[in-house]
C-alpha cells in the first residue's frame, strides 16, 4: 500500500521557524526577568526598610510631642514645625546654607571642569595628575576637617605662607570670622570634592566624538568657540549631575564642619545637620530634631526629583 508524503510548503516552514524563535526569546526573557527579580528583591526590601520606612518615621516623629528623654507619641500636629520656624538659629542656618552652597558648588564645578579640560589634552603624566586631583575625595570629611582646621588658623598654616611670600598684611581669620566663616569652610570642602566632579567632566569630555570637534574646527571655530558652543552644551547633563551632587552635599554637610569649627562664633559656620545633631542628641528634643531632618529631606527633593525626571526622559529616548 502506497504511503503519501505530506507536501512541504516553504511559507509554512518559515512561519514555524519564526514562531519557534519567538517562543525561545519569550522563554529567555522570562528567565532573565526571574533572575533579575531574585537578585534585586533583597536590595529592594533593604531600601524600602532602611530608607523609605525611616523617612516616613522621621516625618511622623516631627508631629508628636517627643521632646525629652521620655518617649511621648502624643500627636501635636505642626507645633514642632512652628517652633522651628520661630527659631532664629534656623534662619541663620539657611543663610549659611546659601553661603556654603554658592561657594562650594561654584568652586567644584568651575575648577572641576577646568582641570578636566586640561587633562583632556592628553598631557604627559595624565594618570598621575588625575590620581593626585581625585585623591582628596578618598579622604574622610573628619580627616579633611582636622587638617584644614590647622591650615585655616589665623596664626598658622596658610597665613604663615602668606607672610613668607611678603603678604604679611593679608591676615584673614578664616573660619573664626563671625560674618564670613562659612565661605572659608567651602575651601576644604571644594578641595575634597572637586576631584570627583573633575572625573565626571573628564568622562563626559572623553565621550564627545572627535569628529564633532574636527567639524567645528573646519568651520573656523577656535578653541574658545568650540568649548562655548559645542562642548559645554553637550556637557549639560554632566553639569546637571554635578549640581545635584554638590547641592545634596551642601544640604547635608556635617562631618567637615563638626571637625573644623562646630557652630563657630555667632553661629557663623552652623549648618542644618549640625543643628539637628545638637537638638536631637544634645538637648534630647527628638521631635524638633526630626522636623529639622524632614525639612532637609524636603530641600533635597527639589534637587532629586528633577534629576530623576531627567534620567527617566533619557531612558525613554
């Protein structure tokens, strides 16, 4: 008895192969998703517990009556916030935050970009100079504060150097100045953080195609014009990142100020973080300290939220 072989249709074979490939891809995708979920779940739980849970707890404590060593969860609403807004030290700290933020962010971004631009010229010993500039970032804020506390004393450190080079009449009191002590604190802070900003800018510069610079040069653009109209606009995402990082550092600065001068004369170098520390662990006014911490988080949100939105737009594009 003769058997008939089924006729093979090329189109059906192609559709079968395509369907098989699609099923394999879906299986691999599901496997990758499962692995990713298994790996990320512990981190997600830890972040939710140790960050967001305690952020919510801080806001809650700022609305209760726990202002002594005795725990008291009596709800008082916004009374702690009202007490904070009526405190003259709070407004002094806001003024100091503006001083510190302007001085610190300007120094880090300007010097970080200039140093990165110089290192981008493929100079000899680039690795050595790059390491030398970024090394202070590896030093803790306490060590930096202790070292610069001596350097910025009126009778030692930098003032002795000024006297040696014939500038004995230039004798600033630095962090001891009751009016401008916060500006002096920005010098060691920028010394420590500029290397990190430099690394950000250097990575951004190395990511700009050489063809873009060559095209601008062919059109007759000089070095200044290339940086002004080509490189700097292309580095705006890096600049935005640097602004967010330095701004966050300005809001939360504590260790450097604590090691250098504390609140300083007439609260000249006081910060919100130092105010929160003394209020919470010195005066045992936990709810008021929580209100200060909550206010600092609100300030941080004005930097973090736009940054996260920009990152989301870049991912979608």
